[in-house]
């Protein structure tokens, strides 16, 4: 990595950032991702470090108050991560969202994140996630209700909306701030565009300029120079990294502390995650999650589809470790940047 980029980026991302009445010491955070941001994967990330916060998979606000971490697939955590973990909730009923937030506060997490960004049909049909951007009054009511119910930091994650007009997210950002949000994560894409078109980073700058609370920019940050560019171009206070963190779980350590991966790092991470899946999940739950990870991880390599196809056909972690070790016997060629855009 260019040493100039290196130093400028370290200086920016290692500055403390106040959020509500708490402070984070690093400004790169893991974006919330269903299935992918599970407890085992988060333990893998903690092996490398370099992040300020970890966002969980989204959780249904309706179910959360009764969710049992012993049985739940998504509502699980390690004691060590509690203080920098944020659970994300989705729902459309303000009092259900408030109750879910109370449960999260009682468990001692850093904060709660409200999902107004998910544009998956099954979530939007229930009028949750990004669907709420069509009814800003209800979205604001939800933020107010959550704010009133807890003292921990309240985050809102949202996207451009349903029309490609920057005035919409700018207006929403101000309303979320007025409703009591402590920080925003903004993904500048319209719904229902998943990730095919480029996110419009210029909208992040507009949102940042419109509010006085921290704004995390999000979308298509794949390397250190992209990271630096997003901060410099938009003035955002931090960056939420999604897919790249799955493909290269050391990216936070690399971009904030100068960690230097080599090909062994890739092999070791894939093996370690298989062990962590066994530690935290039953065989079927672990395999499902590992296979989702494998799609992103495989995109690092020329002929990575072979690796993915083999893993995907397997039904044992032991077999997966054999496949991974075989793949690395002759060192595979790494792509300069994995093509993550078409992965869902
Ligand atoms: C498989 C997958 C699952 C996701 N799940 C969620 C989610 O549960 N909640 C959410 O707010 N965003 C979710 N997202 C969106 C990401 O948080 C992020 O906004 C998006 O991937 C763009 O960031 P990136 O370019 O750094 O990946 C998901 C993205 C992916 C790829």
C-alpha cells in the first residue's frame, strides 16, 4: 500500500468519535449483514481487530424481546464483544421497536440500529426496512419511540429512498436527527437497486452537511484508497464496510493499523472460520453460514468459483477444511480487487 495513503488513512480512522454519550476509538465499522454478520464471523474479525463497532444481522423487533440466545441463530454474542456490538432491528410498529430496543439496552450492548435500508421484497412487503422511507412520518415515529425507550446510542441506517433525488435523504437525515438519532449510516443507493449501480457518494456529502450527528458513509469501499477517498470526498465521520469485510476479514486491521496479509492469511482465515462455526453453531446452521461466507471469500481468487462450488456441494466442515487446504496447496492467484458486486 502507498505509504502516503497509509498514514493519512491511519490518522483519520484512528481518531476517537463521540456517539451519543459514548465514544468509539476507531472509525471503521462492520456494516449489518444478514447471515454473514453472525457470531462466528464476528469472532474471526476480532482475531484481526481494527474496527470501532460491529453491527449484527438484522433482527425482527417483534421476536427480539422473547429471543433466547441459546437457540437463536442471530441473537447471540460473546461476552468480549458486548461493548462494541450493536444489534440492528427491523419492524414497522413503533412500540415493538421500542420494546426490542429496551431488551438490547438491558443486555448491555453499545447501541441499537434501526433498519430503514433493507430493500429485500420479504421485508418491504411487511412495510419494514426501506419501505418505511415511503412513509417518513411513521419512520420518524419509530425513531422517536426508540429514542424515548433507551439511553444507549440510537443509530439509523437508511438509503437514498425510492427516487434518485438527494433532497429525499437530506430531508430524512434531518428528521431522524430531530427525532433523537445519535448517528446515521447512509447507503446512497435507491431501492430496490441492490448493488448493481454505483452508489452516489456525493449524496453522502450532502447528508453529512445537513446534520450535526456523526454520519457513516457506506457503499463500495473495497480498499484503502477507496476508504480514504470516501472520507475526503464526503467528509463522513466513519465508514461502514460490508462485503469487503467478508471477503477479507482483516481489512479493518489493514486499513487502520497496517496489517499486511499474505496468501497464508487467506488460508488461515478460511480454516479458522470453519472451527468457529463448529464452536458456535449446530452442523446445519454452521454450514449454511459458512457457504454464504465462501461465496464472498472465493471471489478473491482466479478460479475462485471452483473453490466455492466445491464448498457449496459439501455437507461437512471437516470436508470443507480439506477442500480449502487443497485449494491453497499451489498458491492461487489473487485478484487485485474481488468482484463483489453481483453477489447477493
Ligand atoms: C448478504 C447481505 C446482507 C445484508 N443484510 C443487511 C441487513 O441485515 N441490514 C442492513 O441494514 N443492510 C444489510 N445489507 C447491506 C449492507 O449493510 C451494505 O449497506 C451494503 O452491502 C453496501 O455496503 P458494501 O458496498 O460495503 O458491501 C446486506 C448486504 C449484503 C451483501
